[in-house]
């Protein structure tokens, strides 16, 4: 719908606005921690299955071509970097 609402308790298959950039940690207690960082202002989180999780920084919001279009040119390209860091616990 393009409406912004406060996050509800999961599970999620949703896009979240992150105006300060993506900085997400996923922890498997006593095993691993995954940190996902990006200057992207959007992230899709999926955790509807017990055995699966997805954290995916996005270059724009859902339906962004209609709600928040951005002109990309050779002088003003769309560039996005994401850092994935694993830590053993």
C-alpha cells in the first residue's frame, strides 16, 4: 500500500525503512553472529520459516518506481555496498 506503520511482532516478510542505514545482527546463541551493514535506507526481512532467515538491503522501497522514483545516470549512478561479517561466539 505504500503506507508506513510501526513494526509489529514477527514473523516478517516485510520491508523496513532504515533512515540511518542498515545495521542488523542475527545471532545463533553460543554459535555465530552475523552483522549486516549498508548505507541503504531499506531492508527486507524474512523469517516466516523456522529454518530460514533473510536480511536483504534494498536500493529502494517496494513499489519505489511509483512512490519514490530516482533518476540514475552515468553521472549519478545507483551504487550500494553491503558488508557481511561473521563472528564465532
